[in-house]
């Protein structure tokens, strides 16, 4: 199947009450891990690349790796999504490169750091929606600010500061009405990166209740949870056992994500868990067999470790088993849908 607009996947997820992991990639091995996991679990796929990934791997390499995935797995629906576009121009270059979905993150200014005004967010998001919908592509917006920084993107808020920038449900309703976004990333106290919570999160710091409130007001908008790696203890332990120094940290428990899925969450961004899995596997090879120097000797186990994380999330979020049930929808059909 050719790469399809993300909205097609999210609509199917909403109709059938499941969520889809949106997995970040920077290189061939990560794309292979995701596609193998999707193949084994019959999962629809959202692969996303940040600005950092695009500059690390170069758009041309990324584009052709994604086309290779679509060619190798013609039966699996795949959306290729831009994570955290910082400006309309960034979104438009992604579209030019073949992305089928873009995130316009107008919650921050173009520097990707300074929290932006609400009016700026509405205007810039609407500008992207106007262009993307005319060609049948999907747009995700963001309202509120998450904690942390990843890939140079983020306001760098601490956990407490992030709690002061939660998404306001009433404003969310107005934002979606004014911009026409397909999906909305919400701030509920999570952070990007590995260091999200200093202990297992309770409702005091992880505000799942905000999601429930937003979903009540916007039952037809696909909600997105960012910074939603679970940061499993065993992945931290492997890294530290083989010479790493990851400070004890806690992520978003899978049960909380599943609760979100019951309340309109359709896309869940997971990056850190895959990074941890890759690093742990590579450290293990280096520590146990220091004589090895063929990159394949450590990239193969790295790829296998990431695949296991992807499979576990695909099963937990309920997307497993759904790939073959999704009918391909052409961009033309989506254009007609938006022009109604
Ligand atoms: Zn994010």
C-alpha cells in the first residue's frame, strides 16, 4: 500500500476503540524494527520523524527508506508523519518530501522553545491546515506545553512548570473549531525524554482527567499523547548493568495510556523506550564481547530489542490485528471529505 494520510488510520482506530503508537525514526534499523513488529502483529503503522531526524538522516534518505517499507509491506497501511513542525515552512517542506501527515506545533514559537500566544498558535496551525487539507493530508496541532526538551525542541519546563501549562479543555474546543485540525496533542503533565517523573505517577502529576474532559467536549477529534514512553525499569537496568548511567526515572504507565485510549486518545508518541532498548542491546554486546567491531554484530541485537518494544506497544494499544481491516483511502477521497 502506498503511504496513506494519518487521518485514515486514526478514524479506523476511533471507530474500533484502539490507539496507534507513533514511533520515531532516524535510520534504517529503526524503520526495519517497526515494520517487522507491524508485520508480526498485523498492525497499522505511524512512523514519525522530527526536525532533528530529518537533518540527521537527510530527507532524501528518509523518504526512500519509507518508500522501501511501503514496497516491502504492501499489505500494511503506513502513515509518515512530521513530529513537531516548528513553522508552516517546515510542514510544507515535509509535505514536499512525501510525508502524509504533519504536526504544526504552534504551542511554541518558531524557535521551538518559547511558549507562544494562543492567537499565534491558531493562526499558524490554520495556515497549515488550509494547505494540507486541500491535498488530502492530515494535520496534528498542539495546545498547552509539555515538560522537557527533546531533539532541541521544547520549552524545557520542569514537571511543576508543565503542570501550569496543561491544555485547557474549553480552549481546546475552540482551537479545534477555529483551526480544523484532525488531531490534537494535549498537555497533561508528561514530559519529553527519559526523565518524566521522579516516582510512579499519580493523578496529581499525570492528569488523565484532563483528557477525559477534552474528549467529552471534542468526541470527534483524535487526541494525541506526547512524551508517552513508559521507561520500563528493565530497559534502564540493562543500560546501567553494562556501564551506562541512567538515573532512576518513571514514565507513563501503559495502563494509563490504555485509560486514555478509552477516552479518545488515538495516537501515542513513543521514542525514549526504543532509544533505551537500542542502547541497552549495544552496550551489552560491547561489554560482553569487546573484540567485536562489525557494526552488524551490535546493530542486529539493537534492532531486535527495539522490535520487541514496538510489538509490546502495538499489542497493548490495541492496534495489533487491525492492519488488514483498514481500507486504503486515496488522497482524492480525503480531499473530497475536507471540501464538504
Ligand atoms: Zn512531542
